[in-house]
C-alpha cells in the first residue's frame, strides 16, 4: 500500500491534468503559455511600469447555505486560465518582467490529512502545477513585500494591510477570447466527448423515458468515458414543446417530463440545421457578429415565408426587427472556460438597444482563434461550436444533423440490447 | 403540443414531488405535517405570544464566482423541511395560531418565460406546494403588515423597513431530529436507491477502472433509476489505501486513481462489518451516543488486540483514549435532509474535549425517530444508516456485508456482458 501511496503522489506531482491515458492530458504548459501571453501584452502596455506583479485570487471553498456540505469545487475562470489549479483557496502571482509564476496554496492543519489524504508540501505543489515558486498563502504579504513590486495589478481587491502597492485594475491582457493551439485542443476534446454523449442519448431515447434519464445518461457518458466531472451548464433536456424553452432544466422545470414523441423534436430541429449550414458557408474572419446575427434573421424569415408562416417584404420585416419574435436571443457567444465566455464587450464596445440585438453577448468583429457558438433558433435551437480560422472556420461539434444521419444512429441504438428502465420493471 | 403543455402544467400543479411512477412520490402533506408539528411546539412554548408568525427565507439563486453560470439549485434545508419548495428565492411564513402556511415566490418578469418556460401564477404555486396562501415576494412587507403579527419568529434576519415586529430567534420547534413516518419513508427510499447503486458498483468494479468511473456509475444509477438528481455529498470512491481517507474525492484528490486490487479493499472492510454487527445488537433507545462511541472504541481495541496489533490492558487503553488513534472521527451523526443533520448540540449540550469524542456530531441520548449513521472505523470505514425505534432500531441500509454476499454479487456482475471501457478501446 505504501507503493500505491507513492504512485498516487507521483501521479499528482505530474505537471498536468490527467484522468487516465484514455482521456486528454492537459499539460501545465497550457497555463504557462497563457501567463507568457499576458506578460507580453502587459510589457507592451506603456501604462504598466517595470517591476509590476499581477496578483490573482482563486475561487474560495464554499458550503451550501448554512450547512457544512461542500459542493464539488470548480475553479474561478480567470485563475484557472492563468494557473490551472484544481483546488480552492489559492492565490497566484505573475512577475510581468520575468514571466515568473508563483502560487500560494493554503496551509492546512496537519490533522486534515485524516480527512483529505496526505497533504502536499510547497515543492510538490510547485511541481504539480508547473510554476516557478510556491509559498503558503499565509505568507503572501511577506513574500510580496520582499519582491517589492512597483505596482500590483489585480482583478479583485485583496485585503492587505498596506494600501501602498495595491491598485485595482481591470487589465485587458488577461484574455480568454483568442485561443492558443493547446486551448483549441482542449475545446476539440470536450466537443468530441459531449458530441458522443449526444449520440449516446440519440441511441437510447424512446417514448416512455423521462427527460432526466437522458440527462443522467449524457452526464454519465461524459464522465465515465471522457473524465469530464463537471458539466459547463445544466442539461437542457426538453422534449416536446419544452424544446422551445431556452434554459429548460432549471430547478423550476427540472427535466421532469415523460418523453412522448421522439420525432416531433428531431423534425423541428432539422429546420434549424438548414440555417446553420447557411451560416457556415459564409466567410467568417473580419465579419461583424452583428451582421452575422442579421444574416441569420434574414435567412430564417425567408424560410418562414417560403413555408407560408409569414407574409410580406423581407426588408420591411428586417426594419421592424420581426426576426426577434422568433429568435429573441443572440446568434451565439464566445465559448471557453465558461459557457458564456468573457470578452464580448471590451471597453468601447456597447450593446445595441434593439430587439434581438440587445441580447447579443458580443458585437465584436470576428478574428482568428475566437471560439463561438452558432445557435440560430426558430422556437427550437440547434447549437454548433466553431473556431474562427484564418481561412474560414473549424466546426468543433460532431453530431449528426441530417434526417438520414439521425435515423442511422437511432437504428444502431434499436439494435442494441434494450436498456433496463425502472418504469418497465415489475414493482 | 398545446396538449403536452397542459399536461406539463398539470403535472407541476400536482401538490407533490414526483419523478414518475417508478420513483417515490413525496406528498406536500409531509411538509404540511412538519409545519403542524412546529406550530404545536410553539403553541406550547409560553415565551411565544398569541398571534406570532414564523418567517423563513429560502435559498437564493447563485452564480459560480463572477460568471453567469447557475449551478443546479438545492434548497436550504430548514426551508425545505417546512415548505418542500424546489425553486430559489422564495420566502415562507407560518401563522402559529392557525397553522396556516404562506409562500412568497419571486415575481419574475414575463420575458423570463422565453428562458424558463411558462411562469406559474400565484394560485398555481399555492396548489403546487400545498400551502394555504401565496403572495409575490415583493409584497411580503405589505402582507405581513396586514396580518399584524404580535411577533415575527425568524431564523435569519430579514431586511425589513420596520424593526417593530422583527425579533431574531433561534427557536427549537423547527427540528429535523425526530422523523415522521412520511420522512422515514423518504429516508428508506433514498437508502434503497443508494444501496442498489453500491451494488451496481460492486458488480462493475474491476482492476484497471478508475475510481471516478465508479463515482459516475453510482451517480448515474441513483439518478436514472431513482430520480435522485443531487447527491447528498461528494462520492468517496477511494480504492487501495485511499479508502482510509475520510473525505477522499474532494477537489485535491478527485477519485482519480486507477483501481489496482479490488479484494484488498473489500477484505479490510470486513473487519468494520464485524464491529457494526456488534453495535447493532445493542438496545438503542435511552442510550447515550457518547457511550455508544466508547463501546465501539472498546470493541475495536479488543479486535485489534486479538489480531496482535495492540498489546496491554483494554481499560488502560480506554483511559488514554487510544481508540482515537484508530477512529479519530465520531461513531456517527444525525442524518436527514443534510448528511450531517442539525440538532446534535441543542442548547445545554456541550462538546467533550477529549480525543475522538470531540469529533462527535452529537452527544445526545438516543430517542425514538432519530436517524443516525453508524460508521465505526479502523482505517477503513463501513457505514450503516439506522432509525431508532421504540424496541430497537431499523436498518435502512441494504448492502451486502459478508464475504459470501459480496462474492455472490460480484459473480453476478462477472456474468453480465462486459462493460465497454474507454481504456480498453483502440485509440
Ligand atoms: Mn448558448
Ligand atoms: Mn458520515
């Protein structure tokens, strides 16, 4: 057992995130490179003096309401972007001139080992997360004083004794909008696994199942097969006309309906597919996202007119923003560590106060290495995730979209041994 | 589709929590009866004047760190006990004299229907949760003024304009310690499903799987088969010597090890089983939980002495609290809506400042309708959940414990078609 303990420790000391060889290993180099990018931008910023240090606070451990239950921790996104630390209650610092990365783990009482397992030492933490230095969080003030920075650049105010160094600043070098190759690899992997999870649901779905059973299947696939412990957002498993509720699945409507008719849902989503294809065929880079939204509106209105559901002049419909009746949300949003990723409205960008357009989560012009969702919707929504490339776009999502593809997948599912359902079992 | 919409609405208007006929339906009567119990205790309390009203605040909706991600909502436990409301941002009131239950749902803007589905009206909320009256949360001050209570009994301070009524009070009538028949039924059901989930893991486990894959299987079983969306606590899936880490599975040790040897774990847990059996054979009611803990200590030390692992006089070992070296945690704790349920230390009960004993989550004398865990441990822990009855105890947990039972379950698992593992698939 000592041997196993060492194996575990060695595993944790590996400077990477890993859930077995069958999953994607995320090297700590990904985060190191993010820190490097940040430093380069700050070095190029003439408002940032020599000797500056970036100081970030990681997510804190939390308990549910007033109980002692600790939900599974998920790191705060900026901190994750810069350090890839999985655990709560860390601080992190980056020396802008040298690019040196420093983490400050919390020093837990020795007795915690009984509850949490062997506690890592500073050198182990340093190696585990691939940074240059590690100090205990309780020593942060002393360490920073010794480093004597000209300025502290922070995203959050830190409660220090001295106000001398501290400056509250929203600096634009820390950015998740432009993805590196390593980050794109992570996004490809999570799209692959979650696409497979959707296919698993397509194979398993049949009338008489409950929506939440499909949620359970999807989450199980992603974790069991892909090592993905936390979903980015609550599963939206609406069947029938629940498919038209944008954030279905929340506490007030918790995917609790019985699935009545599988085909009703698929057929409706085929309309959306056609629109997605149209949007995909457009050149992307240097195009304004607002124009993309308007294009989607126009294509949808044309389709609705063809079907005889709306009548009249398309230009007139566009003028009165009729499209917003059918697509009240934005065409899509940045995607990354968060589902609705940051950076949609940097300083100088403003929301457009018109129906539909005011819901856009970004109005920026598309550039290489941006990653977005495309989710045009008339009542039902289909979503694709894409990465903007120099010569077009890369489709990250890989789920079947055509009637034929979906039929083939469902037929494959029907040939499998039937899944035991509690509702079919004798009580 | 309109038909389906009505079906859904009707379903939500049913005064019960339900996830299909194959799961346990929890009637709103359960919560109504809790409110009745609370009123009876308050009516009998001479410090509570006529015309008092209990006012409670439900859990608030939250977002993760500074992002807009809303984790799945889980109700605050006191509020759940009194109202069974599944959704965030409610208030609730109870008229002590009449027992009348009143809820105050948040009034959401009409436009939210696009994201959340059709919004319920006040009468629908009233019927959905089986209370006597419903008003919008924004009208709470007006409604309470009209009711003109002599006193407001609160668990939390409410930020009202008038301090005249408000009194901050931790009243002891609200209690989850003594379970009603309806509550015991819920606890039996959740024990049944999670026991079956453990059996599913026993059938599936084999060397080469990862601990988190077993976590995923367990959670999937509980949700898919039993409709249990949220686990009470983070899965502790420690294999090998991780089985000795009490809260293994947390962010710093996220069930990420490969399972090496299945038998090592089972065998160690057999020792604990023997101790549990011994504890079970004791009469329970009117026994102090401290004495139960000491008894477990003694039984464990005797077993260790028999095995030649400790030497000397058992009474001497007890005097120096040697047992705490092997069982540093308490023998068990109250169980209910929370894993570590409330009520362990009511006013007048104090922690005992001695090794092992200071970790006890209650020092109370056992009474009928208390529900507790029994989890004696020497390095490895096995847990049983029990309800104290008038003539002994009811074992709620139903998992195999003997070598023969476990072998039979595992053999059954080996006869099933092999589960496809990503680690076995060709890349
Ligand atoms: Mn979206
Ligand atoms: Mn416990």
